[in-house]
């Protein structure tokens, strides 16, 4: 089934991209481990050290970095499992995928905490942390294409709305969004902000139109294009010919785990075709 293959590929890309990030670069784990209001009582009572000594300790930093890289290894294992998993071997390989999915939820919470608990920052990653669990569902004996398609549409809508809230300016427009537009198009800051404003409006419209039968196909085609282009924009805006390998190493992983933002609406398109064919076959039989 094409939809299931795309789902496997998407989950692989999400996990391998995050593995690359965690193993070679960084992740916001310090947002949790340096949370004074949450951890200070535990640190001072059970570790018997002051909070100041805890947050400035090289051992603490080394421990946090080890946790980040350990999660990267988990994501790498989960990526491999996502490619090889089938109904026959799912009992043996589904655990890393499930744990990796939980890790992505936790990562999204940390990213939201970094942005003062902006709810949109958490839900902007809905596709990324939702697809691993949908992959496991697709291998369940009660799996239905119709339910999968509906859930994928919901994930697309939530992701695009969340992205749109930033582009439209409901939340402060991220400087990196503006910089990417300027670097790619060579425009002024005011033009970049206007471009993002329009993109935000289109994000909101898309979230509605994918549920309207007469417009769903065209809205999903736009979502495929926009999802892939916004993923590629990460490297297009940050590639320097003077340092090609370093540029790729530093930013390609961002492209990799965002490509599923374009593959997910493509899954919906193929899933709708499959569901339609199944229903047509049943009606012909009856």
C-alpha cells in the first residue's frame, strides 16, 4: 500500500533527522534539567548540593549531554525499526518506535517551554510526534484507511494552523522566519513580514479546505508543495558556498525531519484514492 510506505518513510525521516540533531548538535534538555522551580527541591534534598553548584557543575552538563545523545541513539534505532517493521515482526520492533514517539512528545514540550509555553509551538510538531503512533496503528488488525486519512488530516490542520499563528503574527513572528525569507528572496524585512502574513492566512484556509470534499484535493496538493518547500528552505536560506559541508551538516537534519510535512498530505491523497477504490469494489460486488 502506497500510503503505508509513505508513512514508513515519513517516520524514518523524522527519527533520523532528530537522531542527527541529538547526536551531533543539541536539544533543549537543559530547559528541563535547569528548571529551578521543578528540580531545586529534589536536587537540594536528595543530591545534597546547592542549586547553584548543580547548574554550574561540569558533571551536570556532561550528564545532560549524555541524555541528549542517548535520545539520539534511540531515535536512530527507531528510524531503522520504522523501515523494517511489518505485521509479522511488529512485536519485536515496535517498542523503539513507541518510545521514540514519546521522546518526540517530550521534545515538543521542551520546545514549547523555551517559547514561554506557547501552545502553538507544541502543536506545530503534531505531524512529527503523531506519525510514529499512526505507523503502529496502521499495522493493527483493526486498521481502517478511512480513520487513518481522517487522523492525518487533523494532524495536517493542527500543524499548519500552529505554523500560521506565528507567520500571521498572533505570536511574535520568529526572527528566523524573517531571515529565511530575506536570505532566499533577497527582499526587505517589511516585504518578508508581508509574505509571512499571507502565508499564515493560507495556512488557516488550508486547515479548513482539506475537510471540504470539493476543495480537499487542491488544498492537499498545495500542502504537499508548501510542506516540502518550507523544509528545503532551511538549507536554502543557510547554505554558504564557502563552507558547503559544514552548512549541510548544520542544517540538513532540519530539512530531513520536516519533509514529512509535505509527505503527510501526499499520504492523505493516496489514502483517499485507496478508500475510494475499496468502496467501489465493495459496491460492485454487492
